[in-house]
C-alpha cells in the first residue's frame, strides 16, 4: 500500500476574488481572515499536515504579498523533517508569459515543479473552503479503487445544484458523467444520484487526487484551463475517475454573504465547525499576544480572539478579532470585527489625527464587516440594511444587505450609515 508521504499537496490560491471584494482589495482570497485569528489558507494546509502530507505547494498570483508573508512566518518544518510549504507564484518563462488562466492552467504551468517533487500522487485543493477532511482516508479510497483520478463529492441540496459540478456515479464508485454548474432544471435532472428528495445530487467539492503521471499526461496533452469544467469531464472518457463521498461540514467561502454567515455561525454554541478539535487542530501564525481583557462588557455568542480590550460594551452574535479595541457604551450585534495588525503608537495616532483603532464610545453597529485596522469614531451608527441591498458609498460598500467597511478605513465621530 502506498503511503501519504508520497502525496504532494497543491493548493490553488485563486484569482481576483471579485465576489469577496472589498475584503480582497488588498489581499488574495486565501489570505482573508476567518474566525478571529486564522486565515482561509490555514484550513487546507492544516488538513494536509494532519493527514501526514508535508510536501505542500501554494499557487499564487493575485495580491499575494500578505499571503506569502503569512505562509513564510507560519509554516516551516525543522531540519530533521523532509516536509516543506512552498509558494509557487505565477511567473514568466521561456514557455509562457501569461498569468494563470484557470485551475488546470495554473497546475500545468507548474508541472516542472510537480515532477521535481517526485511524489507519485498529487492532491489538488482550493484555498478558500472551510472544512475538515482526512485526506489520508481519501487516499486509501483512491488506492483501494485503483483510480487514476478521485474527485471528492458531497450531497447537494436541490436548490443549490446550479452552484456545483454535478456527477453521475455507478455502483463501483466510478464517475460516468459530469456537468459543470447546470443552471436549468432540465439539465440537472439526468444527474439525480440519490434517493433523498432534498439532496438528490452529488456535487464536486473541487478536491481532486491524481496519480501524478496521469496528471502530467492529461495536462500535457490538452490546453484545458479548468479542472471542473474541462479536465474532469474529458478524463471520465479515458481514465478510471472515482467519486469519494464526504458528508462532513464543508463551506465554500466564495461570496460576502457566505463569508459573513459562516463566520457568525462559528460564534454559536452549536457551531458547525469545531476549531477546538484536539486531534486535528487548525494551525496559524503563532502570535505573542496577551490575553484579552473584558471590563464590565456583556458578551453573548461571541468568538473573542487574543489581545483585545473590551470595555463596558454590549456585544452579541459577533466575531471579535485580534487586538480589537471596543470602548464604553458600544452596542454591536451580528458583526465581524476583524481587529488590527498592530497596536496604536503615538506616531500612528498622530498620523490618524488622534483617532484610535477600534470602535469608539457609544457607537451602535449592526450587521457589518469591519476589516482590519478600521478606526470608528465615537457615536458612529451602522444600521441593518434589507437583505439584497447593494450600494457603493464613499466610506463603505453594502453587499446583499451587509455593510462592509474596507481595511484601514476611518469613520469620523457621529458618522451614520443607514438605509
């Protein structure tokens, strides 16, 4: 039986992430913070490490400085380990001067590095999903089924079928047909694969395990840009492509709405994802921050990160990120406060005209995302917008009813954002 240390992990860093704008204005999508202290990229890298996959490459091209910094400061193995986490950035070569054109094209442009890693198996992952998967179990399934390619799949609700690549699977787990994100009900109907009337479909999770020689052969012989839309449907006709069924929690953090709702769900007592798992932890950059201090605040369903100072505030159903500062009289609900990259110094305060990072006294914040290093003055009001509202304002963006305050924005005292 092969071993997991023969698997190369390749994580796709994504493109512009326009559906997560303005959170992706200054950073790559996998570098977007989640759950107060982590970044999205920590999820697939941690899953790899927990499974025993310790040769990991992250393919990047868009606004990747903060992502590179996070990875280089977080993931390094000791001198006695053969493991590594490397950045494979888009680059000009004698063969190509183009950016990555899609998921498959990104991997194709790194085939030289993939061959050099000398791993007989390659698992390809997205950098913007929240889930915990035992890749070693998927690998065992791949080997047991003598598959050339294995696609991780999960049950899909009938109302969500248009968002997924849908598959038909026979009794021996082989995929016999595939369609990428069919919009019409008639196009979806042939792909009913389950007896469950609410979850009748099987959808691709964008997680693929290849025999590396098959991966090299398939990408070398074609110019297909995308795995889901082109490579996998074609490979079904020529290779043994198997479906690995996964029924655990999985969420694609692809839009502001999904980012917002997923984060807030992590603050609930019945959170669908457990960051406290003692056997399969999620790793991130080790910061040397003090414990958070709470001075008379009332907190209800709040995920509170390290290094915060919370005064006499009332906070509910919210995420409070690293180094957050919340003053007296603040009322905050259904909000993601991402915190700060640093504490204020006299010099920084002077440059900000004396406006400190954090939320000023007596402010009232509802249904918002406040990106890092935001300076919210005293008495600021952010009201809840109706779902579906989309507006672009001078100091914020409203997306699907969620007010997003971009990174390093200053809202002056008394500012009001309301429908």
